[in-house]
């Protein structure tokens, strides 16, 4: 994947959904350790559950399967892919582009925040912020929790190709 498509910035996340999700995840990751999925309690983030996606990491980080997809995401996508593998049947020639984020989060075992567009439908005109958070056991990531929020009026992507995504500072 061309790194020019994902420039690293010091820009902060602007989505209230993703900031709230990040703050909750940080309470689950004591001493900068990878939190276990069993520690995730959805009650404190109930209001943002429609914006969340849970992905199982399979084959040592080589495959990904949608475990849970929030109602905001399914409505935006126009389909519910819960239980489906992220594969060519689902994404065709965009598969590598779609799985890059999950793969990077799983391999690095670190959060990843992206400002880009909606990938999975013909809505590449919609500016979206994604936050990918790793969960696992013994240092191996077995789930990635993703927050997805639309940012109406955000101009940071103006003039950029639809495939260009900015890597944001997830800590800000």
C-alpha cells in the first residue's frame, strides 16, 4: 500500500463518538497493556453503540470477520454484513484498501485514527473519522473495535483523492 495515501499528521480526532470510545478504551488498558475483550462493558458507551464495529482477527491477522455492526453503520452501508468475512466477495478489488486499517491495528497492537471517506459504499464524498482499537490476550490482537463517525463540514480533506486518508493523533 502506497504510504503517500496515508500521511501521518498531528491532527486531533474531532469526532465526539471516537473521543468517547478512546477514553473508554483507555480505562480498560491499564499500564498501557492490551485490554482483553472480556473487559469491554458497552454500558458506559451505550449512546455511541450504533457507531461501533467489532471485527474478529483470524489466521494470525490475515483475515477479518465482522462480529457486530452498529445500526448507524448498517444504515449508512445499506446492508448488514454481520458474520461475514472481509473478503473479495464483499469488497472486490477494494479488499486490500478495506483491510489495511484492521491489519495495521492488529499487527501493531496500537490504536489507529483515520480521517478519510466512507469505504464500503458509493459515498466517497462523505468525510468520516474511523478509530481502530485493539483487544487481545497475551499481546496478540484477536478483536478490533472500530468507531465510525461522519464529520459534516470538515474541510481537512478538501482537494484530496478519495483514497487519501490522514492518520490522526488518536491521543489528542
